[in-house]
C-alpha cells in the first residue's frame, strides 16, 4: 500500500474537482524510527542517555531531521521547537537539542541560512 506520508494524495476541491495535495508531514515517531533503521539502533537507544558515538550521532541526526520537518498539526510552524525536540529525544533541555543540530550541521558541512537557523 505504501507510506501515506511519502506520496501526494488525491483530495476533492470544491472549486477544482480532484487535485493532488502535498504529502502528509511525517510524525516525530516516524522520523525517529526511520533514523533508527538507517543507523541500526533502537528507539530506546536514541531516547536514552548513551554517549556511544554511533548512538550519539544517530540522536543528532534525529534532532536535525526533526528540526527540518513541518509540525503535523500546526502547518504554519516550519519546525519543531528545540524544547520539544529535547523532550522527544530525552535531552536534558533545549540547549542540548540546539547543540545536537549544530554539531550535525558541522559534521556534515551543511550550510545555514543567514539567520543562522
């Protein structure tokens, strides 16, 4: 059947008939599960306190992906907040989530926008 979040979906418009709508945004749990598959670790390891390099890098990758995604219920917000990312990944506070995103960008040499976000 496929992932409903990966493909455009058909919706009915009152003015234009059937149209292709953008794909549904992925939930935080789906993002974390995808990162776990990619890094060969478990969700409990990602959300845990382990400082093993492969787990820490997977956790940073998850923070980065969450930072980029649209919120599933508030489509006017372009990203998950750092406090929410910290809560989802088991970080102590929002500064840990901010540092995880920053470290992931540095390690993968990802350019930032002029605002620094």
